[in-house]
């Protein structure tokens, strides 16, 4: 108990620094959340309520209606001029569009007859719907000039024009899901830094030669000491795990909690925490660090692993060389597992990534033990 | 009297260097045993071998009548070590430090609490109990270092140069404390290269050099072994070579040395030696600033046996 308590008293001394890394993760979470919400809002703002009155029944006028209903909220009520004015005044709709009779014929010939658009002159956004219509019509015409049929031209326009509306819709769906995914992807940075910052100072303090000698002189068996430190390290790792998983889970919202995905994500962080703790033990076996040393190592290892292992930059953006080195970091396999979990890949792939993290951890730990042993002999 | 420490023919090599060369001695219960020697003579090495903190090449160590080895944690529990360097946790407060090191020996919480209080009281650190060691002065941190080593009330306490870089006031404090510990029943090993300290507190002294014993006994016994009985010392700005020869001819003088404007005249036996020197000086009109007579010190013992000064 004595050693266990002393362990945590020393950890407590470094609490401000550890909390700093917790707050970095909190900040990242908040920033991701705010930016996601903002872009969702922007997208929503792009979609207006409009009324389209189609007096023509040509193919092109129908296609135009379809197009508009894809990018805006369209109703096709027929209203009187006064009613229209009222609705526009109270901002129930942005604009009222009338496709005049004979528009289809005109489109194929001179193009003089254009859809008419009514909107509040004081609200310039009203113009934008007009512009969207013109752009679309021009594009369709241009594709037709290239020899495409009307249907083909419209399809081409769907692909090329207004990519924001389509792409946005898709990515927005993906992003909303991935707030959890991206927050959990950032966690290793916080976890690793916090674990290094809490474990390394304790071990370097106890391993300091003079103190170590004093403790040896007191006849404390090495096995007892190692046992208590192992227990303390595990408790510490679990506390940090709970803190970081809580941040990730709260960001994900109650929907994600206790789902299958969530359990996998939690298991992934558990594997990572184990590996990070073993790494910390390896470092403290090899180096005798002072306070400055601890923060230097924490920064180098924390940032290095995070960049190489896809914690900061998505794995697909990493260069080939970086990827090869990255594979030796637990972060790489953590990120891969995280991707797999949210893509719903099958279990064996995910479990393999878990296993690789643990293997890296054990390997690092063994390296540390060997170095310590060799040094003791010399 | 019970023998607390017995060291037999200890040999310790660091590669080519022989740090301990067939070193033997024994300490009886209740002694303050002084281990005096110049820097690098092997004092710390001896301590570390006694406690099995170092492996040695030859020899045996018996503590409390039992053979000591690295696994004898039961024996280690009866000893307190105050090392040459301060070894405390900067992350823990004064109280927590003493409590931690005491806790390595004493499991019972109530006993421990009492012992820690006793140690705080004993070292005069009561007012600093909540402070971080980083904020303590040099003298106070030495006292903390001592408190951590004695809180568990050990039967044998080993001090390895506890007064290095300590101001005179704290030094006296520490020396008085060691005497008190001894009065309360602890056997003490005290290593130092300060002869005055050793002379002041030790009941028996072993002078060592280059890993082996030069001589041992009480301070008086040691001084009795040498021919030197008195030194007359003068501060002189200038003196002729012929006068140095002249001084040598005074009865009982066996050595005259002039260095750094200090003239040292050594006598072996004789009475009123200083007045004979004064007679010579006034006869030859030698100017001096100060003259005094001194009884031999342990330094003279060391000098006479090894031919070099204890302090470099
Ligand atoms: N780890 C070591 N490796 C090599 N040589 C060592 C080592 N430790 C001590 N020595 C040498 O052994 C000799 C005895 O050293 P020791 O520290 O015992 O001296 P000491 O009497 O305690 O001196 P001091 O008064 O300076 O503390 C010295 O010559 C020292 O250089
Ligand atoms: Mg020493």
C-alpha cells in the first residue's frame, strides 16, 4: 500500500500537465462538433422553400421541376398574385417560380421565353434561385449541342452541376456519424501523452540511483516493489481510459452507448492503453529521465506516433514510407481498427488490429527488460 | 560486549582499481565508530559492502552476529543508512518523505505515525512538515535526509559524510543529534574526512587510506602512538634558510616546515617548548604576526604514518 500510495502522490504532482492533455482532447472534440454543426447549418441554409407553378407540360419543364425539387423544398400550389406577395413578405417562401406555357418550345428554338421568378427585392438571395435555373438551363442546352439527348444532358447536369448539394448531402450523413469516429481517432494522442506523463516521472523518481539504493538498503524485495508498481500502473491506466472513453462517448451521444460499435471502440482503446503503458515501462527501463526529459520524450513519442500512425492525418493521406514506419506504432493499428469498426468490417479484421497493438506493446516491454538486464550485468 | 559489525578481509575491485584491500574491523554495541579517511579512500565502498548494496570479491560481513548477504532483508530492517548524497522525493512533503522511508521498515500505522513525529521532533523539522524538500535550505534538507534514515529507530545507524556542505551551525546540530541517538542505545558508524568531527563524537576511530587500515583506537590512543607531542605554529612573512636550520637545533624539535607564510615546528616531548622558540626568535630578531602552540591532531597521526596530509 505504501508504494501504491507514493506512486499516486507523485502522479498527482503532474496532474496539471495530464489534465492539459485531457483538455486538448476536449478541445478537439468541441471544435469538431462545432464545425460539423456549422457546416450542417450552412447546408440547410442552402435549401430554400419555393413554389413552382408549371404551366407548360414539355419534357424540359418537367425536368426543371425535378431538378429544383432536388435542391430546394418545392411545393406546387397554385396561388393568386396577392397570396404570393403575402407569402414572400412573411418569408414563408423565398420565391415563386412560374414556368410559362410554351417554355418547352421556346427552349428548343430561340430561348426567349424564360421561367418567371417572383421574390422580395430586398432579399438578394432570391436571385440565387434564378441564377441556379439559368445555369442549369444553359448547361442542358450546351450538352444538347454536343449531341446528347435531353435525358442524357439532364443526367450529366446532375453529375456536374451543383456538386455541393449532392456531395454535401452524402458527406453530411457520413460526418454526422463520424464525430464519434473522429474523436475516438484522436484519443490515442491524449491517452499516450497522459500515460507517459504520469508513469515516467514515478519510475524515474524511484529509479534515481541514490533513492534506489536507500530503498534497497531498507530490504524491500524487488518482486514486491514491481508488483505494487504494476498494480498502480494498471489502476492509473484504467482511470485514464475511463476519462478518455467518457469524452469520446459523450461526444458520440447516448445513441452510440452500449451498441456493438461502442463496445468495439472501447476494446480498441483498452488495447491501446495496455500498449501505451507497456511502452512507458520500456522507456523507464531504458532511460533515467528528469522532468525536462519526460516532457521531451512525451512530446516526441506522442506527436511522432500520432503523425505516423494516422491519429492526426487519415491513414490514406500518409506517404508509403511513413506508412511502413507507421505500422510499427500501435497508433496505426488503432486507427485501422477504428476505421474498420465504423465501416462495419468483419470481426476478424478488427481483432487482428487489436492483437497487433498488444503484440507491439509486449515486444517493446521485452526490449526494455533486455536492455535493463544487459546494463545491470555490465 | 556484543559485536554488532564484523568485517573480515574485505576485497573490492573496480576493474583495475582495488578499492578495498583486505580490510577488516569490528564494532561493538554502543560505540560511535569513526571511519576516517581522505577522499577516495574507500569509506563509501565499505558501507555499501556492509549492507550488501555492492558485491565484493572476497571477505565476509557479519551483522548482529549473523552472516550478511543480499537476501537478508531481516538484517537490513535493523539498520538505518544516511547516505553521502541526499536521497529524498522532491514530489513528497517533508512529512510524507519520512513516512515513506519509515514505512519501508514499519508496517503498523499507529507505530509509524508516532515514529515519524519523533523523527520530526528529533531533527527539528516540525515547522517544515508540509514543505517540499525543494524549498528547504541545505542544512534542513540534510536533516530531512537524516530523519528519513533514523525514523524507524534502528539499532545500527550508518552515517556516510552527513555534514558535507553543511554550515557550522547545522553541523553542530547534526553532531549533537548523533550523540543523542547513541545515548538512546544506537550503535553508530560515522564516516568523514573531517578529523575534528570524528575526534569530537567518536568513541573509536579507524583511519583508512587506499582501502586499508592505517591505525585504530580512541583519539588519545592514536595520538599517543606517534612521536609528535606538540606543534608550535608562527605566521611569518619572511625567514632565512639559516634560521630554519637554527630552529631545528632547539631541543626536542624533529621537523621544521615553512610553507605559505606559515612556520610549523614539531616537537617530540619536552616542556616549555614555545618559550624556547620565542627565545630563538627574539635573539635573531625574526618578525612574526602570531604564535601559538597546538597539541597533535588526527591529521598529524595520518601525516606521520602516511607521509601526506589528510586533507588535500
Ligand atoms: N562505481 C565505481 N566504479 C569505479 N570506481 C569506483 C566506483 N565507486 C568508487 N570507485 C573508486 O573507489 C575508490 C573508493 O571510493 P569511495 O567512494 O569508497 O571513497 P570514499 O572514501 O567514500 O571517498 P569520498 O570521501 O570522496 O566519499 C575511489 O578511488 C573511487 O574512485
Ligand atoms: Mg564516500
